[in-house]
């Protein structure tokens, strides 16, 4: 399986789907803003990807909080990715995510990946009205890999959602919904079988 993870910001996919990404054999990750304005470094991104065994990642330097101004360019990047990678599954921020950059990435992905499975990862501090329709069971080890990946974003360590105990607690809460120790939740936007 080839998964294409799309992130407006460097830590988005890791936060929403890091456990799942750690289990998939082939992951390609596109990050549309490095967030240098918030202190994220290329080394942080590189180390976070390595922690999840992601070797194929691409960072673009569009302006943080202004991705909507470059939606046409983002769409072109995604069209090339679709044609070159032909992913089985595309991971995007869920449709109910209120962050403007997340909305841009998802909107453009929906235009481009019409023949692919699309799952929306849920970041609860941005998504107010979202019904998760898919749950992905995680082991303690996979939650640990997700946390290890996120620890590399030292410049973001002051954010509440980057706290290891909160990440583990969130995975535990989602797992509780399905009778598992841990899980991640997703919005099934399009399922192609």
C-alpha cells in the first residue's frame, strides 16, 4: 500500500495519523509550509520523518496561515503527486477542521484525488463538528513511535497538544470508543475498494 500524507504544517500528519503512518510500508509526505515563523527547522522535520520510517517527504515553503493564496500552486503539486505516485490512500485534515491552512490542503486534495481513498485525520482542537467513521487500532509501540516522532519538534514543545501524556491519553480515549487500548480516528471522505 502507498499512502500519501498531506500536511499544511510539519506536525499535522504525525499528530493526526502518526500511529497509522508508522505501520504502512510506503508513505510519501508532502508538507506545504515549514513554519519557519514558529521556529520549526529542517532537522526537526527530517528527524520526525525518520522516527516513522518515512524517507520520501517534500517540504514546500508557502506562507504559514496564507496557503489559500497559493491554492493553485498546491493543486499543481498534488496533480503531479497523483500522476507520479498513484497512492492507494490519501490522508488529509478532516473536512471539519477550522484552521484555514488545513482547509486549503483538504479542499485541493478533494479536487485532485477523485479516484483515491481519502481519509481525514482529526485534530480535535481544530475540529469541532466531526463524526469519526473509521478507527485504526494502535499498539503501545505504535503510540510510542508517534510520540517519539513528535518529540523531534522541539520548537513546538510548548504547545499543549505536543505533550506526550496528552497524546497517549488522546489515543487511549479514541481506543476506548472501540474497545481497544489505543486508536486513531478518521473521517472517511472517500473509500475506493
